[in-house]
C-alpha cells in the first residue's frame, strides 16, 4: 500500500503521526502486451457475506480518519456506501495498536466489516506472520498482505511467511494479497507463493491509474490480462489520493462493476468531500453499457521470464513433466509445453497462448517449498533448487507505484 515505506518501528501516535503525500509520477502508458488469443472471462467471486464484496475504504491512521472518532467513521461510511474498512495492523515485525478488539467490536456494532492489513518486508517473515495472526485473533473479518518492492526475489521468505501464517489462522480464514497490479513489470516478485496453494484466496491489486500514468480503462485491461492467471477473485483498489478527479472515480467504480467486482479505495485520510460523494453515487454501481471485459491470456514463449513462467512450470510438473521450476522459458520448457499440447489435442507450437492456458490452469500447481534447505524433488526428478528460481534475480521493469515523499 502506498505510504507504507515509513519507518517500521514507528507505530501510529496522534501527536506524532507523519503525513506523507505522493507526487504524481509522469510515467508513460504501458505498451499493450502480446496475447494468446480469446479466452473465457472468469470471476469466481466469493460468498455474499464476504468483506470483499462490499465497497471498501483503507485506513492508514485511525486518528487521522474523522479525527479518530469511530461513530464519525461509521456515519461517513454508511453515508457513502462503504461497507468494509481496512485498518493497518502492522508494519514489518511491529504491531500497530490502533487495530484492537475494542475498535473492531465498535465498528462491527456499527454495521461495518473490518479487515486488517499489514505491510511486510520479508526480513522477519515468522514475526510478520505472528503480527497477521494477532490481527485475526482481534476479530478481523479478513487479513490483507501488503507486499511490494521489499519482497521482490524473496521466495523463501514468502514461503515461510505463508506457511506460518496459515498454520496460525487456519486454511479457511479470508486472506488477500494487495500488491503490484502489473505482473509483467515484476519478474522477481513471488506472486506464485502469495497466491499459490495455501496462500491468499483473493487478489486486490493496487490499480492507481493516475499514479501509474495511464487511464482507468487501460489499468483494468493491463491488470486483468495477467492477474486472471492466478485463478483468484480480483477486487481492485483505486485511488482517492492525489486529486484523481471525480469522473475517473465514478468510471473506476463502473469498470469494477463491468468486471464483476467491487472496489476499495486508498485512502480515508486523503479523501475530500467531493470524492466521498463520487464513491457514494448510485450511478457508480452500474455496468458500462456495451462494454465487454477483455478475455485474453498473456502469450508466453521462448525468452519469457518471471513468476508467470514459474506458475506455468509448476503446473507442467503436475501435468506429468519433469521441467525445472526456474522462471525461464527455455527450450526444456518449450518441449514440455509442446508435449502438454499434443497430449491435450492442441496445436503443438510450444507457446503458451490462451488455448493452452485454458487447459493448463485445470492442473493444481506443484507446491515448491522454497524455504526448504534441500533441493526440491518431484516423483519425476529434481524440479527446482531451494530458495528461489533464477528469474528472482531479474530487476523490475519499473515500480509503477513508487511514492515520493514531500
């Protein structure tokens, strides 16, 4: 989540709270990626009582949101059709006292769902897991993992964090990832761990179109093209900071509806009265007439690298091939894809396009234990060395969400 790079040891204190604002990035709109052809648009959704299906608002500092008045927070939320609040509960290994049983109970009595979010760095994953579990015990309706640039390349840490966290909160507790929206920009980020088997069951990409330097329509197209492959329901996070404009706010809501989702917003303390009005307007919940979401998968072939390749290689193992999970689309991976295609009656071109992805996603990914001290072995042979894939050494194309401090 933006603004999360403040010192991890500083919990929120009313008199000492530090305001950080973002300077808009003058970034060019990203070029459209190659795709593998038409596929089926899917949004698996979650239960109707889930906190994710209500429009949400993120709270960084409680004491800077309606002056810390919980009755005022409840009134403002209801007035503007906010059903879920996301409150920061931890920064790294430091627990934030603002997320506690009393606050959660008061907001519950006011008819709101209350989720905790924690910013994680990967330097102390077991301690970070304990912070997340403590928020769940305090009554949170869901827990959100805010993992960004600090976690790039840290597959072993992500593995330890997820396994420890799930061991404490249980397999069924609602868990989401709020990370980078543009998967193709971050080849080293361990999406496949955070959103893999046993990980987060919901994907909440930070789709801050103005911060990225693009349009609302393009941020949806780019984000959904890649994020659909994780197979997790997508609930977009939009921006109310940085004066994004009222029309784009309403449009973001309508695109969310058209994609079958409900948005949440970053963040409460930077949302002005007119922006609150745009979030509460009834028109924002209506789909865009005549608009159909893009239904393609990205095309991966020789030379591709990154966590999406890791994701494909893990599924190819489950499908019966002894491919190395290294995040690099090399000749061995191409042969595995071609064999998979031929076994499923597809054109054996060795490329991962939509038709091949549509079959491959039916296979549960092989779960690589990156934190294991020994090489990872499948029934067919060695699948990957421990700690991280080779693709984890590649730098990001850019951090599309990089904040600047005032």
